[in-house]
């Protein structure tokens, strides 16, 4: 199966220098600082705030709560919901579950990667698209399928998937 989490590339030491306003995190820290089982709510709140969990946030959370950075990092890399890098404004999820795999989901991902010039888990240089392979989107009858936002696109070919992305990019870049 194609779905994998590249933990090595997500290591804290490999994170680019991303400047974030850590003062925005203080209300979340105040809310959860003394609560039992606060690690996941703190990580979720941080990600909701910034769109990912910046390295500096791990350090601030540790300073305010006493949580061990390596424990937080272990949780953040274990659960697929957490991100250690910024993501694009539009997340493309390509299903690689059994039905989609059998219907050649790899062809869809390969076409998108070639069209956007990124690999699975990466974001385009303009910050618009992030590509993610996922285990299942629950749309097996539409295989192969991708999801963008709340919209599912099924019975795809590489060409149709790329065309959908071109149309989305045009809409996104058209002045409103």
C-alpha cells in the first residue's frame, strides 16, 4: 500500500525556520495547563491555531506544562491527525484503500505528483496544494477516488484528476 508516514522527514530538527506568534498559544496553555490528560488537547489546539504544530510550540508547551518534548513528539508522529509542517490551502486526499488500489489509485497519485511537481505529503511552492495518500475515504463504489475539502471525485483517471485540479486552481486564483 502506498500510504505511509515519513517520520524521518518530519523530525523536529529538519523543520524549516518558520516564524509563528507564540503568544497566540497562551490561552490554550492556560486552559489545559493543569488538566489531566492535557497532551492531545494541547496538540490539537496548537494545530487548530497554526495549521500544524511548529517546533517552537513543543518547547513552549513543555515550559508551561512540564510535558516532555519527546513524549509530545511521539504522540504527534503516531497520530495521523497531527502535522509538523505547514500545509497548503487545499488538501488533496487520494484514496489508496483496497478498492481504489485495485482500480489503479497509483496512477492518480502519479499524475497529480507530475502535474503539481510534488510528492506525497508535500506542498506546492505557492502554498496552494498539499497532496496526501490516505488509507480509505469510504467511497469504494467510486474507486479510484480523491477528496478535496468536502467534495469527493470518483471514477478518476490521471487526466481527469489533473483537470479537476486545474479548474480548482483557476477558481482559486480568479478575483472575487
